[in-house]
C-alpha cells in the first residue's frame, strides 16, 4: 500500500509525517488502515 522502505517510514513517522504505529502483538506492529488511506489522500498528486 505504501511504496517506501521500513527505514523511510520510520523516518517519516519520527518527524510526524506518517501515522504512528500500533503494537498488535509481542513482536508485531501495524497501522490503522483508515489513517494510512487518509495520509495517502492528503499527499500531493504527481505532476
């Protein structure tokens, strides 16, 4: 859904430009789909 590496997503998340992750298990994380969809829709379109 998001064409970025884990490292890039982490960098964006740390500076507040990507939704915060949620812990969903002992060694699992995830994001709310609605927050990711909103983030995608709010991004500028390619020119």
